[in-house]
């Protein structure tokens, strides 16, 4: 059937963008920002799309209603379509071409900004989005970002990637703390610590290390970002672990101390992108060459 003969009632770019927003936010309530008028509008638009496609786009057995697999697929196609339209428009206008990077705040500040400044690609409009590794993975697969920095083990199969230099961890103690000579894991039992919250790889590493030596760590505070950890260490004058790539931001008047076995751990990250996108968009291909050192 020629596409011109398709019945378009119920299908529109506006409705498709609404569905994409719902998928991105997770529910109609989140996408509408709690606005009851928008919730009603979004519900109606989804119902019209469901009528046009002939399939359910929201799982109404769950609260809140979650997008179905079909909705996720449609959303990915809409995002890709809009991204391609943006690229066509930017190329036609002859202006800067937008390239979107997804990474954590730490990687954006300690790597991406410096790398972008170093290569100074004049025709690029740089967009850095602060995302977790799991969010970077999802956004790469949905093609809503062009490049992503994420943990090596989280990189999706089928994407091209380059490994970043492994990042070791450092134990830092305030200079006014009484010297202990050679540090041992047992010394951490009576050393208040600030750590990153959650069950991340490094937290699991130090917990397993301490458990194996029958040491109970004295964690006095958990923070949601490394910047907060640094601020807490400096404010409370207590010890903490920090990744070496943040060395320029280490708190003043702190000493780095050697801890046996700590060097067995390092964070391993990769920068990933789609080879298909690199083939289609010259700006992606050029940046990929820079990343691979070509």
C-alpha cells in the first residue's frame, strides 16, 4: 500500500513525541510533571496512538502504567528520526553539528571537557549529559546519545569502543591524624571513613577485603557523588577513598597512604559509540578517529 493511502487519523509527530517523553520519564505522571491537564492530554494521545497501531502501549495492570515493549521500540524509532532530522537541518544550515556524550559528572569534568578542549573541533556543538553507567547503556542503545562513557563490563555488544586507562583508588587521611607507620586494613576499624553510597564495585571490593580479614569498617558517612565525598572529607577532616583521576581535586592537607592490596582494584571504563552512526555522520566518524588515535 502506498504510504500516501495510510490513514493518519490518530498518528502525528506531536503524539509520537509525547509517547517518547512518557517512555523516557517512565510514566504519564512523571512526563506531565504532575499537571492534571497534561496528564489528561497525554492519556488521550496515547489512546489515539494505540488505536492507530492496534496494540497496547501502556501496561495498565501496573501502577503507575508502564510503557510496553512496543512503546519502547516506537520511542527508539522516534528519537532516531528526530535526531536524524536535527542532523539534516544542522548540515543544511552549515552551522555546528551537535554531538551528544553521556557520562558521569566525574568523567565529564576530569576527561571529556579537557579532551574536547584539546582537539578543538570547530564545527562541533558539544553536549555533555550527566548519566549513570546504566543510563548511558540505555541511551546508547536507544541512540539518544552518540558517545558514552560507561564501565567496561556494561558496554553493549555490537558497539565500537576504546578502553580508557584503568583508574586506581587512593586512601587519603587528614594530615593531623596521628601517623600509624605502615597502614593495615585492621587500622580502618578505628578510622572514621567517608564513602560513596550504594553497592558499587569498589564498595564491594573493600567490604569483601575487610570481611576476609575480620575487620569492621567505621563508615561514618555515605555520599552520592565523589564531589560530595571530597567536601565531607575536607569538612569533617576524616579519611576516605578517592579515584586517582580526581587527584587535582583531592582535599588540601591530606596525605595519601599505602594500604596493602588496594592496588589490586582499579575502575575500568570504555568510550562507546555506534559504527553505523559513525558511517552515516561525518562528525561522529571524525571524533571516533580521534578517540582511536588515528
